[in-house]
């Protein structure tokens, strides 16, 4: 990502930001509400096209990820809401994209679905509908959908997993389960992950690198260990929840 800009009219939500990820990295993007974190995820997921700049994923020669590409980069977005299709069974939800590819047998899709469900600790739910599951189980189904393996992809294909506020509104115990699942999912999928969150435990338990986004730009970039103690004014204000600092409440 090089000098990437996203703007509506004169409002630059993202202002020439730069980001380079390494294989296996787990990044947390933090910052106040409305600073552009979710917008950045949507650009990476191909749901929005940036106004300017360069975006390459895994060496892809396309400037931007586009939903109409014949062989797009492997990017998977996990929403705050599980976003399951209520009229489809769990198996149909998890295997949806594999079925859409049209060149994978139903038996192989079934095997990959069951494998993914087991990876997130779900058994005997493939034939159920989302409405028959608890909220926590639905969330785990969405993770199974994110980590499912496409057997037609080359072995060196590495997914980018995007999580938008994955623990918002959850109790501490449920949050811990989801945080562990994020780390596990990233490891099982053998990819990279980006988590957008305001929750301190989620930031600390799911990431090994933190980026602070404010005023359209990354104001700080460092390890999770440095994030816990760094005296950068943006980081310290966010970490402590102080009203004193460069991020003013009237701006977000």
C-alpha cells in the first residue's frame, strides 16, 4: 500500500497512507471512532476503490483489488455481525464461496467445511440453520467460513484475514474465546490478519504489531510490547482514555 488516499468530496478519510505487511503478521489498527479504520478494511476487501494511490496484495499486478477480477487475491473479511445467510444451512454458509467456484465436487466441499467447523470447535451443526445457533456459535461459524481452505489454490497462496470489531458487545469470557480464535484462525489459514478494535484485550491478545490511525494517517507503528508502554501522545491518550492529548473529542 503506497500513498493510498480515500476521500469523499473534500474530506480525506485516508490521506496518502503507507503500509507493508510481512507473512504471518497480525496487525491491530486502532484509533478513535470515525477515523477511517473500517474504511481501510473495506478498501482492502475490495468493497471500496481508493481515490488514489497504489494497492498490491501478495504481489498481485493489479493496482487495486476488484470484485470482478478473474483470480483476485485471497482476502477474507469477518464482520462484527456474523453476516450469515439465514436461509442457508451452516454447511452452505461455510462452503458458499467454494460452491460458487463451480469446479470443486460437493464431497470435497463437505470435507473442507467439516474440517473448518472442527477447527473452531463446532461439531454436528453443519445441517442446522443460523437461527438455531447461539450468537457465539454463529460468530464461530463466520470464522470457519473465513478459514476454509480452497483445494484448487496453489500451496503458496496466503490469505489476508480482516476482522472488523470482532469482540464489540461481547462479555469478557466470550471476548477471550474470540481473541484466541483470531490467533488460531490466522495460524491455521497460514496468512496475515488485520484487526480493527477499540477493546484493549483484543488489541493485546490478537496482534504482534499495532498501527495508530488518526487524521487520515498512521501516527504511530510499533510492536504490541512497545504499544503497552510507549509515550507517543496518540498512543498514550488512546491507551489511557484521556481527554487530554492530540485527539480531541470534537473531531470524532
